[in-house]
């Protein structure tokens, strides 16, 4: 789990391969898709979300959407970023 600068919570759902967003008002929505085995989460200074997964680090663009592969190179089930 990770919070953004506005206090919204982001939760990795490794079974469903998605990232959920929980707003400060308690509204839950799907923020990102396509993240196999999502676990570790971290935002960069531009608002991009990086997600550790099964042997891969994914990048989700600021604002959410489909994840793309950022890095693969012998990683093994990344639990924290």
C-alpha cells in the first residue's frame, strides 16, 4: 500500500493483477490494470506509480490506466519498492 500527496490510498491486489485507489472520501476504484502479482508500490515525483510484481517492475502513468513493463532482469517477486 502507498499514499499519494493528496492522501489517497493505493492497494496492490496481486490475485486480480490490479491496483485499487481509495479516495479520502472512501470511494474505491480500479487505478491500474496489467500488473501480474502486484505487491510493492511507490510513486515518483511526477506522479507515476511503480509496481513490483512477479519478476517485473511495472510503470503506471500519472492518472492511472494500463501498466507497462519498466524493468525485468532476474527480479524475483518484488515485495517492496
